[in-house]
C-alpha cells in the first residue's frame, strides 16, 4: 500500500490547515482602493490617488519600475527583476491587496477609507 | 565512535546527498511561486527522521539548506534566511508529531503539517523582516492548499520508499 493508513490526527491537521487558509479571506476587506502607497526598502515614497489614470516610474533597488493606474486599479508594467512576479500579479483594486517585487524591495499597497476593516477596535 | 554511530553518520551523509540533489534540481523546476517549492527533499529528511532519529532529521534539514544555498550561491541572501527559518520550524513540528505516529497521526498529517509550517513561517519571517505582515496574509490561503497537495504527495512517496528494501536495511543496520 502506497497510501499510509490515515489517523484521526491527519484529518485534524488538514482541517486546521484549510481553516487557517480561509481566515485571511474572511477578514479581507472588499472595499475599493482609494489610493495606492508605494514602499521601497520599507519607506513610503509615494501615494497615488486611484481615480486618476496615469503611468509613472519609481526607483527600485534594481532600477526603474514602471507602474500604471487605470480605472481605479494599479499594476506593474515594467521591471527588470529576474522573475517578473510583480508583473504577473496583474492589476490590484481592493483595499488591502498588494503587489510585491522582492528583488526591487518594492511593495505597492492598495488603501481604502477602511483598509483596516470595518472596525477600528473590538473590545471583549 | 561506536560502530552504530559511524553507520548513522554514513547513512546521514547518503540521505543528505539525496536531499541536496532533489533540493537543487527542484530549484530549476517551474512552480506557482518561487517560495512555493514541491518539497520533495523532505522525503529524505522524513526517512532520516524515522530511521536515524529526530535529531538527525533536523540536522538533515539545516545541512540541506546551508550546503544547498552555498552550491546555488544564495548563502545569507533573503531567500536563504526565509528558507532556514522555515526548515527549522518545519522539521521541529514534524519531529514533534512523529512521536505520535501510528497512534493518532500518520505520515500524511506529519508531512502536511511540515509543509504548511514551512510556507507559513516563510510568510511570517518575510513579514517581520522585509514587509508589513498584514500585506502578506493573503498568501496564506494559497499556501494552505499547496501544502495539502505537496505534503500529501511527499507523504505517499515517503511511505512507499519506507516499504522498500532500502529503508528496511537502513532501519535494521542502524538499529534503534
């Protein structure tokens, strides 16, 4: 038999892994982004409003990264990083979403009025 | 050095060689995201853990990451830091769960728990060192699905290898 005999613990582990996979979806806000913040090396270098379409570039660790804002969404158009993950991420439009380009130390974060969620704090 | 510890060292080296080859070849294979590998080198680590002992399994994980990163030229890079933290956490979790093997958990659970720990640790360490953690949380759902698939496959292969002559000689020669 190739398949090991499953035990109760296996199902508990699979359930826990699936559950922790669903949690971020539940807490995720579906608000539309109002602005996009651009961080390089952890420092915020720009904040761009979502409503105006524009194409601009910022200086990442490896050179120029070209970003495009279109119809309330933002994407990376050009980057000279090796794996182009930031470009493959495509457009992001909801508050809380992000595009990361590790080689360029760049992160783009979509922010909304309530990017932290519905509540400021919950007291028990 | 007793004969048994010399034997263990020899088997440890052989398993490390297997883990290294798989780890390095895997680095060139296409995958959903660069931080989401298949984790087949954990087959060798799990075999080492069951046949030689838990300490050896953890040592296999650390050695695989360090030596593999030297060969790939990634030593001390951000990817290496994420990888070594994740490997430490994953091997520790698997060693812990292995004590309950056969009683309340099988290789499937152990392997999936290890895979998810590896991916989740990477996300959290990246969140602490390089980004704000709340921007990376959306990576968790993908990781959870991927770890169930990859972890399951690793469990099946490890279980199949354990049934072969290689693993049984390993177990009988080393003797627990």
